[in-house]
């Protein structure tokens, strides 16, 4: 799909998601800006990562290029190299930690204007740690995508040099973001997943600090792409400190980074507060 199309889809989804947060105009502007910053940074990092992978692939001899095990090693090296791990974690922290605080503070102040949101709260640093755990998971998905593409190239080539050429072509396309895990789609997936987690995680913490909210109600997003398990969870009520049961996962909130990735990637669900 074209880049503009992805952006339009992302925008439509974001609008619906942001609407559900019931923010003031000013808060919404800040939130939209944070979304954009996070997404831009992720795009930048994936772009660099794609180029680093292609450079590493170009270093390999024809013989090594057609060994899938060798290609897998290169992939892992690029993804787990300190540079990208640190950059990725930092981007996640810079972009999505403020979202967590903003969502939490907004809820808290709306419930009780006298309460002060504590930025140094333990929940926030626990949340940051959890969010970082998403990075290896997402790297795993992108490694699978690349490995499959390389495998296909190796199978399609008739001679060893033709196979090597096809592998190089795949990595060149991936580096440009034309195919594989370094494209616009993946950037949106990553930032989308993180923003849902941050906004909902912050909300739950804001409700806890309010001391008046006792429960939470799952609200599934309305689009056709909403998972069956999430549609089924719509309306589920749980005490604040108990998880929702969604599919095979137990999630403290939509996008909970400790949940199974099939239940959290690209989730746009939200929650409502419940008071006794
Ligand atoms: Zn969902």
C-alpha cells in the first residue's frame, strides 16, 4: 500500500482513539504532537536499521549469502547490536513516557482537581520497563519476515550466483523500505502499539491515584479490523487491580505490554472508569 494510504489509515484510527480519551483541545494537541514525534523517531530508526542490514549483507561473499543460517546471524546482529537496542529503547521512552503521564494526569485532575499527579511514581518506571520489553518481541517479528523473504529468494534462484543476487536485491529493497520490516507500515505498527499501551497505562494509574475509581470497563474500538477477542471483551468490567481476560491473555489495560503480542499489536481499544 502507498505511503499516503498508510498515513490516512493511521490518521483515521488515531482520530477515533483520541476522541475516546475525552481530552481538552490543548491536551489533544499535545497528544497528537507526541504521537507524531514518536512515529517519526521510529521511522528514522527503522530506516537506519534497514540500511545497516543491507551494508552487512553486501559484505558477505556469494557463498555465505545463500546460507540462510548465516543471513539469520547477520539479522540478529543488526537488531541486537547495542546501537539499535539503545536507540530503540530511548525512542520508546522519549515518545511514549510523556503520553503515559499526560493520560494519567488528565484523568486524575478531571476526577479531583485538588490531587497532584506524581511524575516520580513507581508505576511509571515499572511501565517504562514493560514497554521496553516490547522491542525484542517486535524485532522477532521483523526477523521472521526477513528470513522468509531470503528463503524465498534462495529457493527461486537457479544457480548459486543467481541466488546471491536475489538475496542482495531483497536486502536492497528492505533498506529502501519498499519491502520487509523497515517500511512505513511497521513504523506505524510499532508506534501505534506503544501509544495505546501508554495512553491506557497512564489512565489506569490516574484512576488509582484518584482513589475514587474502583473499576475499569473495556471499550473495544469500532473499526472492522478490531479483533474478535477484543469485540468480545467490550463492556467487560474488572476491579482496577485485576486484569481483563482477553482471548488467552490477561491484560491490565488494552495494549498491556506484558500480554501476548497477538492481543496487543496495533490494538486501539480504550477503557471507561467505573465507580461504586
Ligand atoms: Zn483492541
